[in-house]
């Protein structure tokens, strides 16, 4: 299985060792799943090799490719392709005429290389064997042992030819012949007299396992009752024993061990001391040896490393596993008890009798994921023996933790006009769970049409460029959802504050048109406000701090006017002379203090110095002419307080008289002009398209014909009484 998909999933299988007997055939179904089939390439013979072990490798198509492997064990099952076979075609046996009934005469054994029922062999006499021989010698059909079945009489044949068949399932019987010769006994056979050194009870000798080599068992004295024959002696049977002459005595033999004996390998031995004389007479003495067990084996765990898993938040006293250790010793020496090692936490319990391992408390993977400690298996021998195994417990994750944001509230400061899909900031979130339970997906709950978040990196991005002048801050809610079943989630508040950048030039609100003009009376006193330039900036901070300056002048004596760099108020600096009559044009630069580059706009302020507006068409024609204005760049210094030329003090009486005359004249003039303007209102409608607002560049000559023009929409027929601080200011507001 590969959790990846496509080319990153499983692409191919292969065997690491084919043994020249197997290969893999990989087939792909209609769903694209690949299945390997094991193909046999050669003939298999269980009797030659009954098992093959190889490594099967699965490889994906990723870059670089990743591998998975498993051990492949191929067992060869048996079929009945072998028949019984005898090692010898004939055996020769002699039997004394005085042999006891039940004495084994011979044993035949055939071998079948098959297994189980395919290798079951039964023995039987051939039909050619005479019935008399069958009655005298009994053949065990299972073991193939031939025993004397009845007493040998004087009329019994001296030679018996026993044809024996070994029968296997589905096989032609194998054949061997046992040629039995009966020897008549005239003299008494030799005698064997044992004297036991080891503990012997009822003909059984008891030895402890692990007795030293050459441990004596018994002495045997060999006697010839006739006293005239030479008697030889030897040991018959298998086992770690030796029968040797015991000097200096004649006809004395010592039976002793030849190597250490292990109770767990073999507990019982049966051997025979055989004596025969020169006449061929044989006699046997059967010796039975029983080993006594010793506590020489420690318990053995089936697995020295027990790798266990349990899901966290388990129930109390949850079952983990059942330990099992074997002890080859017998009795209480093989009884095993189980105990926890000293490094095991206290909340693990192990039943000493059953070996059941439990945990008494709930485990929390986020607190501890892996436990590793030892367990002991101790037998009941004296002294006891023990062995140690290691328990490696892994706590599996459950989705019991919601995603957690590093902060409950995130705040990001982003400059406005930030490019679309630019990186605003990282939303850091963690989940204490593991695997899919710890996978976290982030999404914007509100205003997802504007903002998006990268789940992998947690990077918050804006889909569009953000404009502080449209919206200065955003409040988002971001949801984090993990990959568990069921999924858990949490939310966090995100505040995005847009930092202002200087992307808006000042907007001149007054005057609204480069074609507007103001009537300035020659009697205006120096230091008096004449008009103002009013502008706003959509930016904030220093980006919205506006400064005003006159960068170009044209007229009879345009330097007579000054602008306050902070307020934009234009005041008369010097008393007007007869030569100052006419149109004065001031090119005003309105600049902000933005960083790194200030932005600016310009506006033309037109001041018409005269006693009255006698010919409006003439003034408009002057305004339409392209002015030749030399631009003088001057940076406005708004930190400097505006200064006014000091007006020389004069006598109060002439001033009061002059103000009274001017006030009366002004009231009369204003009344007449109001009637005149209202009568001309209808005539101005056809000239609206000719009144244009001109954007004046800062540098170079003014080209009134090449700039974008917009019709003037404002009419100056309303009176703002709050503006009347003096007759001159009232007239200024009124006419503009």
C-alpha cells in the first residue's frame, strides 16, 4: 500500500533473489492497481529443498523513488513422489535354540523421503514365507521388529528365509530378506554379573544431567560356566557410554559416561552388555539409564523484543499483551513467573502467573508517545534462573486536540497598494496530534473574496491590491481544521492595518477652476486677506500635511501678493498703485510632505485689480490667453510662521473716515452688482461650455489649449454671511 497516488504510488515489484526457480508477473487492472503474481520457473523438489526465502520489493515512481520490502517465504508442500527403500537387500541373523520367547531377533527398517501420511510404512511378510516361519517369528508391522514368538523345538528348521515387504501409499513394496539361522545350544552360555555404582532401582540406573565425563555407572563380571571358552564382551546400543576392561582384573569391565548428558535433549537410554564365547554363544544384559533433571535452563521468551501499540485515552486496566516464556526444565524448575523490570512505570501491571500485561491509567500520546522497559521471567528452581525481554510500547494518536493558534489575535501592518497575492504574514498554528489528526487546513471565514491563505505555509495573502483610502483596516476570522475523524477546529482573529503611502496628490477644492477670478479693489489695505487656496489630501500623517507656495507670477506687480504656506490664505503685501490695475495671475503649488517623494498639484489664482467689473467678456478673454509664466520652484516651509509686512501706523481719524466712506460705497456697489448678476444669470448659460478648469503644469510654459478641460459647474450667486468680516471679504466671496 502506498498513500501517494498517481506516479508517486506503487509502480513495480521485484524479487531480490529468484533462486532460479521463481519470477514475478505484475498485472494491472482497469483501476490502475498493480498486483504481483509469483510464477514457478523450475521443478520443485521438497526432498532437495523444502523452503525458499527471498525479499520482495515494491517501488514507487516518485523522484527519488521510495522502496518498501517484505520477507517472502515459499514453503514446498509434500506429494507422494517417493516410495519406501531398504538399505540392505538381506540381513543375516542367528538365534540360539534356548532363546526366550519375546526376544528380539532382528529389525528391518525402510525409509520413505516423503512426509506425514505419504511416508507411512507398514511391514509384512511376503506370501512366499512359509506359515511355520510366520508362526515362529512375529513381525511388527509398524516398527519392523522381528521377535521370537514361540519356543524353538527340536524339529524346527535350522534356517528360515523371511522375505519382508515395506508398503507405502500408492507404491510398489520394497523387499528385503532376513536369513535367520537357529543354533542349537549344547553348552551353557556365558554369564554377566553387574555391580552398580550409580543409583539403581528395579533395573533402572538414575543419573543427574550434567554429570562429569567418565562418571562410573557399574562393573560387569563376565563368566564362562563351562570354564573352557574364551569370552568377549562389548556394549550394544547408542548413547554417551563406554564399556572398557578394568585392569588389573580379568573379565572385569567398567561402564562409564563419555560426555555430558542433557536432560532436555534425551531423558532415557537403553543399552546392552553383550557377551559371547568362542563357540558363538551370546548373552545380553539390558541396562536402562534414566536422567534426572537439573535447573540448568533459564526461561526463554518467544520474543526478546515485544513491540506493542495502544490507542491513547485507553480505558483503565487496558489489556496490552500476554507474555509467554518457556523453560526446558521439568517440574517446578520449569514453572515460570513474570515480573516487571525496575525501569517499568508504576502504572503498568504484570500478572506473575498468567503473564498478562495491563496499564492501569489512561495514556496521553501528547505527553509521552513511547515507553520502553524490561520484563523478567523467573523459574522456580534453586537457585532460580531468569531471562529478560524488552517491551516497546507505542501510544497511537487520537484526534483529541484542536488546532491551536500561536496567538489568539494576529495583527499585521501592511503598506497600502500592496500587490495582489503578496505575502502579508504567516498565521502560525499547531496541532499536538500526529499524522492526519495533526494536519491543519486554514481558511478565511469572512472576506474570502479579498483574502486567501496558503494552507501549507500559513501565509496570508490579499487577492487584490489594498487601498487605505478605500478602507484603512480589515478584521478577518481564520479557521483551522485538522484532518481527524471527526475533525476539530479553532478560529483566530486577524487584524490588518493598512499603512499609508503617499499615493494621493493634494486635491484643490478652492478655487475650483483655473478660469475663476477675484475682483480686488485698489483700496484694499496691505495685510488684508484677499482669497485663499484650499486643498485636501486623502493620505494620512505627513503624507497629508499640505504646504502652499507661489511658484509663478504674472501681472503688473504680482509680487504684491503673498500666500501663507500653512493655511493657503493669500494676502496683499503692499498698497496697490494706479499701475497695478489689471489681471494678476498667481500659479500656486499645493504640495504634501509625503515620503519618499512628495506629491503636488497646481492651481491658477486670478486676481483682477479694479474698482469694478465693467467688462466681464474682456476679463474672460484675458484668462483664455496663454500666460507666459516663469516657474520659480520654491519649497514651502510650513514650519515657518507666516510673516506680514508691518503696516506703518497712521492717525486713527483719517482711517475711520476712510473706512466709513468705503463701507457706504461698498454697500451701494454690492447692491447694484447683485441686481446686475441676477439679471445676467440667464445670459451665462450659453457660455458654460467656455468656462474651463485647466490643470496647470509645474514647470515650463503654460499651455491652456493642450490640457484636459472640464466645464465649471459652480455658480457664484449665493451669499455666505458668515464670511463677511469686511466689505472687501464679502465681495470676494460673492463674486467668486
